[in-house]
C-alpha cells in the first residue's frame, strides 16, 4: 500500500497497516496539537490542547495550563473541571495548589482524537475542528 501524508507532512503507514499493531501515532508525549491562531478553537480543540499539555508537562497547575493554552484562568479551570468530571484527568490538591494528571482513559481518549484528526486531515477536512 502507498504511504499517506499526514497534516504535518510526515509519512505514515496506511490504516490497514496501522491496525496491525494498534499503536497510536500520538503515543509519545509532545505538543502535537497545533492550531491556526487565525481561527477560533472549538471547545473540543481547547480540551485537546489542555490534555496535550497535561500529558507532556510536569507543571500542571491551572495557571500554567491557562498560560500555555492562551486562555483565561477561569476558562482553563472550567475546562479542566469538565475533564475531571468525565474521568479524563484527576485533580489533586497539594498545599493549596491543584495539579491535574491524565488518567489512562484520558490517554486513550487523546490518542483516539489524534488518530481521528489525522484521518480528517488526510481527507482535507482539518478545518472541521475550527469555527
């Protein structure tokens, strides 16, 4: 089968080949989610950015999450609490500071979303992630 080109220009095996090992192309911690700053992020886009940051950062206090994702403290708190409520992250309070950590379900959800994003981009539908 032919290689498919992902939205960031890297070659990747076909879906059929990828199903052989069931490993996500986003299994390594990194800031894979790059959004176009000229477009407004959807709520899902905001949540995915937060999940990516939590997965890759040692400093998961709300102020760091808000700053790294260019959102207000209140918006970051609301989004993080949504993620806690559905079980994708945990929020642990230590010395008046709440730190967020990805759960195994959160890692799985993030990988599934990234794989779906990759499929959308292969069909030139990446714009569907933005308003």
